[in-house]
C-alpha cells in the first residue's frame, strides 16, 4: 500500500472505483467455491463416521484435517491467478 493513492469518496460510492458488478466480487466467490471443494469429501466422511474419527484416513480425509490451511493456500493462489 505504500506510495499508492486511495480514493476515499469512491470507497462509499455504489458505482465508484472499487465497486463490483451488483455489489459482489464474483471472482472471490468463485475462488471460495474452488478452494473449499477439495475438503468437502473429507468433511462428509468425518460427518458420517461415528465420533468423527476416521479409522484409515485417505488423502482427502487428511486434507480435511488441515482444511483451514488448505483452503487459505488454494484461495490465495487462485485469487492471484485471476488477478
């Protein structure tokens, strides 16, 4: 943010410099969906297993174990790619 100019009035305008189509950043929504998809199978498996403890976890179960980190890393990379 150093040496960047920020238009303060445009932050609050509906059609300002920083607005999105219909008020929604569709690239961010798409990235969120794509980043969450890999951990959904592990979540479903854990949710349908008694006590949530999977006896022999698969790769997707391991991804779900680290879902916070996996989804953050994927969303970061995908959002930069869509830049």
